[in-house]
């Protein structure tokens, strides 16, 4: 009987454990940890963002990007610094939880909406002075996640996809 090769692991299983480890390390780079180092934390967040972008995980990637922007923003006073660190720790926790769900059930990725990260994303964007956070920021570009996961018989015709993309672009501009 010929041997069959084991199925290839899902890309999430190859990358997300490392991302989870990086997120764990991030906790040690944020105040009030005695070895806090915001510059290293920013570099780590950029690595996390790149890894998530490679996996086409738009919402987690945007959250990591927003976390890095928060680190770069000057804080006017101690109270604002404390709020920023608390929010970064919350975002880290939310991101770890979301990625754990993806790692546990990668086949359910299209159903695991990144919108669960929106409240934290919006708070970080507001903290950096942006008041334009919108749920569409966390969607996959060009509807890749939802359309790619549909069986061919349920996929909309190309003309409808183009029309939907035009509507999405209009939403992004507002």
C-alpha cells in the first residue's frame, strides 16, 4: 500500500505561533515592565504587522499598525501616557485572543470577523489624532476573504463584483 504524505499544514499553523510569541514578548517591552523599550516594541509591532499582512489578515494587521503608530505619537502628559499604555495592553490582549481563534480553527477564518477588533482599533486611532476610523478599515481589500471562500456556484458574477468594489471605494472616500 503506497504511503500518502500528510496534509500540508495550514499557513496559520506555520506563522501564527511565532506571532503569538512576539505578542508575548511585546508585553515585556511596554511600561511599567522594568525592561520597557518603546523603540524595540515599535520594531516588533512592524514585524507582527508584516507577518499578518503576509497571511492576508487585514484586521489584525491594521490593529498592529495602529499600535505602532500609538507608540510613535508624543504624549503630552503622564495621564495620557498611562492611557496609551493601557490601550496598547488591551489591543495586545485582543489581538492575541483573535489570533488564537484563527489558529484553533483556520478553516473558519472567513467567518471570524475582524470587526471584533474594531472598538480597540478605533480607540487607538483616536488616540493618535485620527478621527476617521471606520469598520471598512478592517475589511479585506477588494472583498478577497468573502468572495474567495464562496463555492463557484454561489460567487456573484464578475459585473456584480466590480459594482460592489466601486461601492466599497466610495465608502472608503467618505
